[in-house]
């Protein structure tokens, strides 16, 4: 993955202008995407840069959410830019790029299959 491209996309998604302070976050996001890759997937595919930047943006939003706490509102007023909207959009962005990269990512869905004819309560 091209870390310079991930940094540029992160600034686009997050609105931050200085990417240098967020290099550990970008490296962590790239590592998270690498761990999710199927065996034999092309790590240089540009779509993975978008996914890594979206993951970094989500982590960035989570960090700022824990730092900022809850925005106080008075007399029924609403904050100008509700954080929950930004958080929801960050989750949606990650989901959208995961869908774009689904042919390169491991399928992590899990489901149970029932086995007919078994009586678990039999003595």
C-alpha cells in the first residue's frame, strides 16, 4: 500500500491538514487492512489505500469522540455539526470501501448451521 496516498486520502476524509501527527494511526490502519487480506491478494491495489484511509478516519473519529465527550446543548438547541452524524458517515465510508475491496478481503461472516435429526435433550 502506498502510505503517501493513504495520508492524502486521510486528509480528504478527516479534514486534517497535517498528516505527520497521525502517522501511527495511518500505519495501524494499513496493518489492519493487511491482516484482513486474502492470501494472494495484491497489496498494491489502489482500492486498499482508500480502505486504509477510511479505517484511519474512523479511528480518528473514535479518538476525538472519546476526547471531546458529549456536546452540551441548552434549551433544546442542537449542535451545529453533531458528532454522531460524522461517526455514522465514517462507519459508512469504511463499509463502502470494504464492499469495493470484497474480492481481496477474507470473508469474516460467521453463521450456525443446524443439524437435523439430533435430539439434544434425549436421555
